[in-house]
C-alpha cells in the first residue's frame, strides 16, 4: 500500500535551516532558486513544477517581445490562494523582461460594465515597448453572470480588438496577464467550471482556456506539510530583515510550521507588523487576530468520520485522512467510545498530537476531536483520554421508560450480542442498543458539516439495526449533509456506495447490506419502529429494505444528492480508490476529499439543512 509522502511534522533539519534563513538570510540554498530576480521555493514535485512554469513564462515574454511579427496578444493566467503574491509576481516578472512595461492593473470586481474596462486601452502606450495589462479576478461575475468576463475577453485575446463606444480599437502587440480569485490552480478553475456542464460552454470556459499560452500556479504560505515552510521563511525574512530579533527562535519555528494565515502573505505581514516583543505575540484585539489567523481552511467545520476498521493503525488511508483534515483546521466528530488503545478513536487522538500546535493558545482552546457517547452504546475508556484533545459528549440516548419496557437494567453497561460469559442472544438488549445507536448517530449528524465514511462491517453481526455506516449515511443524506464514500475496503462503505450509484456495475438492492443474523431481532424491534424517526423528516426509513431504497433514490445522479463539491466523475474516483491490483491511492483520495470540502459554499449548504429541519 502507498502511504502519504508528506511527513506529519516538519523535518527538524529543514525547520532549523529555515529558522536560520529568517535570522541571517542564508541556509536555504537547497530549497530556493532565482529566476530573473525572483527568489522562488524549489525542491520536490510541487515546487519544481512551479519553478519550471515560471521559466516558461519568462521565455514566452522574451520571445514575444523580440518577435516583430506578433500582432495577437499573449495571454497568460496566474492562479494562487489569496495573499500568495499574484500581483507581486506579475509586477516582478514584467520588470525582469527588458522591453515589457506594465501599463495598468485592473481588478474586474471594480468594473460595473465592459465599457469602463474598454477605456483602459484608449491611451496607446509607447510602441517601442510591449504593453502589459494585468486583469485581477478575471473569473468574477459580470452583470450578475458567473464568469461573465470570459466571453468579453475572447475577441481581444484572439484578434487584439476591443469595442470602445461602439467602435473597434486595434490594440496591436500586447500581453494580458489574468489572475484568478476562485481557484488555486488552472486545473482547479477548469474543474470548478465543469461542475455545471450545461453552462460550462455557455460561459466560454473552453474558448478562454484555448487562447491561453502560459500559466503559473503560485503556491502560498498555507500549503500542507513541509511545503509551507520555505515560502513562509522567504516572507518572514522580508518582514524581519531590519530586526530579526523582534521574534524569538521558538516563535519563528512555530510561525514557519503552524497555523493558517487567512489572507496568505497579507495576514502574515499584518501579524508581524503588529508584533509586540515583550508579549511574544501581535498586539491586536482578539477579533482582529481572528481575521488573520486560523487553524486552516476548514476551521469551524466539524467533519464526521465513520471508519469501522478492525486494525485502524495499519490503514494508511485513515491515518492520512485524519491527519490532513486536522491540518486543514477541521474538528473531527466520532460516534463511539474510546474503548481500547488500538481503536479508531485512539488512532485519531494519536494523530492530533502530530498536527501543528496553536500559534497563540488560549485558555478556552477548542478540542480537535469530539467523541459522542450514548448509554448503553458507549463507554469511556478509563485510560488516556488524549488530554484536552478530545471533548467527550455524553448523551441520554435511551430513557428508563424504554429500558423498563424491555425488561433491561436502567443503569450500568450491558452487551448487545452474545459473549463468552453470556452466550445466549437476548433480543431486547439488541433493540436497546439499536435505538441508542440510532439516536446517537442522529445527534452527531445534526452537528457535523459533512460525513466521510470508509470500511465498516457488513456481516449481519451489527450491534444496531444494520451496518453502522449505512445508518449514518442514510441520516446524513436525510439531513442534506455532504457525504464522501471511500470504497477502499470491503464491507458497509462499499455496499452503501453501490446503492448510491458510485460503482460502475449495476446494483442489486437485495444483495447490498446484509440483514441481521439474528432472526428474533426483527420481531423484537417492531414495537419500537416508530421511534426510529429523524427530526424534520416526514417519513424515515424503518427497515433495512427501506434504507436500501432510500439510499438508491438519493444517489449520485439524483436531485436529492447533497452537493459535496465533487463532480460525478470525481465521486466515482473517490469510491474506486483501489486500483485493480489492490493498491490504495492514498494521496489522490485524500486530496479529493479536501478538494470537495474546499469547494462547498457552507452558508448555502447550512441554509439547505435549516430548511430541511424546518
């Protein structure tokens, strides 16, 4: 199996050299390179690819300027997260090519119509130089239409002609730099545009892309893992060059590796500029500090994790998934107890200790993991609770009245299924567990922003009504919560994915998800069927057959499927995360989950959930 190629903690050697660079300006020779005066991070597949693209853009600009026969504008696109330095890049790369002159920088969100934009071309520049026009946020809306500027730029890009007051104006030789604001890369921009196939061509996305002759994806200070250290060191050195001693070594190391700068370099500069040496932190109100620093792009998002794995610590997918979700700032929610040192929840707790610490911790620091406990379906392991990393949330999932009806003890823990000490099956115990687990899962799914599932047993031996993953996905879909199904292990997640149309093969509803192996269970649970109701849902599935149909009718290609930020093709790739040879594609799969989560408009999604619950 392939494990992730990013270390969970920055290597001490790299961190030491980066810290030395911030203080002295030397020590990062192996991780940086100079291209036409631009000091760029390098080393590794990601940065080396970016460096090569920068070199290609320089070569394009030089060749274009020298070619006297060129009359068609040269169009280049630059992508990167907010604050990554797109504007600085365009200015520096233009200045580095002799003969190119930056004429104007236009933010398209500040232009109400095309007529005002066209007027920037009226004053012809000195034709001894090649004029460069920089259009920031070219992917903004125009006249209320998403990506509305793309169609307007097609004629200038193709023919070098714009309409000014109804008359054509020939631009001649020119360079157009476009910077995007809705995606971090050209590939991401194209994928986002294709999410709505009906409008993809209507918005002229393919026509726009076909006219581009160069692209650069600029990394930022918020890349995951070690990739963030070098660009942060370069930025921090610039800000502290006059007085590197303002920030002590320990805090420099934290800044290089921990936290998420909300507005990229702009936030980093703001925090450094406000740094109080005595306090050892920026002298800013907490409200302002919170606008510049967070745990990550998923800060404030609670991601439910359902992974019924027998040996979670040996599963690279779960290990990398939990690590990257936590590194992205998410809080993880888990419906279950910390029963053993080898269980799934303990695996998550262990991973928490490997993620970056809080840059400026406070007394009310939020736990990164929530463990929901319900009686009798959960109990807290008496050993290590993960210090303050886990918030245990006890729930009264079944009352004394129901327990009395079932003839069961109202206090204390009991098993649902036969054990060595009590080998006889007691259906009432099973029913109590099923009701408790259902209510526990409803509460968890009400609290989470999205649900990720993998693994899970599907052998008829469930301690609930059915395989736990099936019940959790059913509740999530009923509540219109985004779901990510990883089919990397046989079992419940794979069966659920087949019902949801994530598999390429036809599905037989009766063969997906096994019924309980205990024949008495169906009769014992029947009197309590009405209690398995999801709040806000008019008719909740009660039987396994109901759940199968419910999942099938809310599958990937139906209008009831909650938007999870991924196209149908990407959801199927996520589900089929094992190759034919059985190798788990860890990095690609985890990358898809993070990509989907980053695309969701959470305000809209939460509004949909609120309307469901009435």
